[in-house]
C-alpha cells in the first residue's frame, strides 16, 4: 500500500488551504473562554468571526470540502467549551443590523445582542418582547434555542427566519419549518445557520413597555448572579400542566435535592438559585461539567427524574 503524506502533512495542507480561502479573517489557536458566559474553555484550532452571509457560507462550504469539523456560536451564553478546546473551525455569527419595517415588524441580524433588540423595541413603542428582558446571548442563539421566560417564548413573535442550509443555499423559512419546542427547535437538529430574523410585534405605550422591561430585569437581578460567570439556567424545566406557565421548575427539584450546597473546584451552585452554576473565578469546564453531572444524579436519586440540559457542551469531555 502506498501512503501519500502523513496526517500532520495533511493537516498542514488543510490549514494552508483554509487560510487561502478565508484570508486574514481566519485566526488560529483562538482562546474561546472570552466568547462564553462561563469564561472557560480551551482553544479553537481555527476561528472566524463572520459578518456577512457570504462569509458564513464560504466558511461552512470550505470546512465541509476540507473535512474540517465546524461549530457555530453566537453570544456564547449557553455554551460549555471543553478545556481541551475544539479541534476544528469555530464560526462566530456576527451579522449585525436592526431595521424597523411596516411599523410593527423588525428585521434583525442574528449576531445582535438580544438586549439591544429589546431596547430597540422599547424606543419604538413595540410590545411583545418584554418577556425576554435580561436574557443573555445573541438573537440567532435565542431563536435556535427558542428562548423564553415568564410565560413567553421567542417563537410566538417570529414571522420568518433566514437561514443557510447544509447545502449552502440561503432560504427564508416560517415557524412551521423551525418546529419550535420548549428550549429547542428543528434548527438545532439540522445545523441550519440563522442569518436574520423577522419579528412581528404590537404597537404599545412606550412608558408601559419600559416599566415591564425594568420590572423583569429587577426580578432577574434578585435571582441571578451579579458577580461570577454563569449561563443562566443550566437545566430545562419539566412540562407539567399543573404548574404556572405549564412547567415544573428544575430549580425546585434541585433545591430539594440539596444542590445549593454543591461545588466542584472553582464552580458552585448559586446560593439564590439551585439551577444556576457559577464560575467563581478559577473554575475549569471540567469542574462545571462534573458539578452538572452531580446535580443531575442528585435529582434522579431523589425524584427519579433525569434533567435535560439547556447548556450545550462543545468539544471533548
């Protein structure tokens, strides 16, 4: 058998080819911790912050052609990146722009910060997005994960989503295509990349909208960490029609299972909310992963319920 080249040589060829295609925007050995709300994680072998549809499309097609694993990130608020990093291409969706159309419709780039979009709604007297006040992350990530709180979900105000599909085609799809579920969507399963989103809102009173936004943010401040890095709720609530908003809070089960007393290394459960893990300053992703597993085991031992995670783990653990 004739062996052509070595794995290292092939990797060098792939790296050179990717650099040739993506140019100066491609970075090597990029530390990923600053791109996650936990502020943990190792390096990405390749990294690009893409600011246009064309740039994302080129990056995805190049990774597929060169057989380089790739992963899409937004605001990083629901990510736990391995301490070993990611041996492939991380594509950060950084498409910006918020535009008002037809008085009650907004077209927003997937890379926009969710709170910036909510502030835009307030300034334009548009109601419907108040429930998401204080949620961290990007608009694209919020759509893929069907972010929600206080009885509202982002699916309820979406008119259409523009995506890049696996074959590289750009398509505008409706909510039926997205198949939104609780903290989930078909987009997560297909790997479709959100480029921009059209939201349908309602005209309202600016002062009333501002008051509601401020009220929800105040509630969150009382429950969520001000210091320390976290990803908000680590586990999904459990569907239960007998509970407010139709969900049994995972935090309640975790608290009754003793989670508030738990810690591993530099990671601990937040003393005010049993469904939040906090990086106290020196946590590793391994610490957080182990603590999350311990929390799940405690709930299963006490209630026979296996909690499902909201946070997405990336890389090898």
